[in-house]
C-alpha cells in the first residue's frame, strides 16, 4: 500500500541521513586528529620542551611536579591522535617502569587505561608491561593498576593474563 511505501521511503531516508552524519563526524574527527598535533599547531610548539622533560626524567628527578604534569600533558596529546600515540607509546611505558616518582607511575596507570579504551589495538601489544605494574614497589601504583585493569577486564577490553591470576 501507499503507507507502507511511504514508511519504507522514510526509513531509507533516515538511514541515508544517519550515514551522512556519521561520515561528516568521521571527517571532522580526522581533521581534529591531524591538525591538533601537526607541525605548526599550538600543541606542536609545546611538543619539543614536553618531550625533552619526559625523555630526560633523570635530569628532572628533583622536579616531581614538572615531571607529573609533563607526562600527563603528553598522555592527553596522545589521546588525540592514533599516530601520535603510536609514536610515543614506548616512552610512556619506559616512564611507567622507570620513573622514580610514584605519582608519575600512578597517573600513568590511569592514563594508559584511558588510552586502552581509545586505541585498544595499539595498547594491546604492550599489555604485558602494564600487567607488570601489579608488582610495583608502590602500593598506590599497584592499586591504580588493579583498578584500571578491573575496569578494562569488565568491559572486555583486556583478557586476563598470568600476573593478575596471582592476586
């Protein structure tokens, strides 16, 4: 009947409009992702001193607040772009394992959980190094790591592996 054809036409139009909106959102997301951390952007101008602080953590060991803020800034920039995240992921895990500052390691545990939700395929190969933080010397780092892992496991973002079964 005419009503069925009209209803079918409306559904098809709604689907087309939805697909169009999804495409526009994807284009906007890609543009933001590329332009926020691209050379010449405001964030890119902060990148050189930020990476200097993060890569030279031993030189800045006497400045825990600077280290904490630099690392968190780097994590937030990594959350914007998959390419940027991939490029600096090794640095984050090095800091997670070697930083003398408990607050840096504790914050990194939470930030890596956020990155795992945003870029699960990127973080997954590094997950064994994240699980190792369950044996960190600091109770605060162990607690944060456990809480983040519980959240990721409950949301099926991470599969249970050896170290967590020992708890």
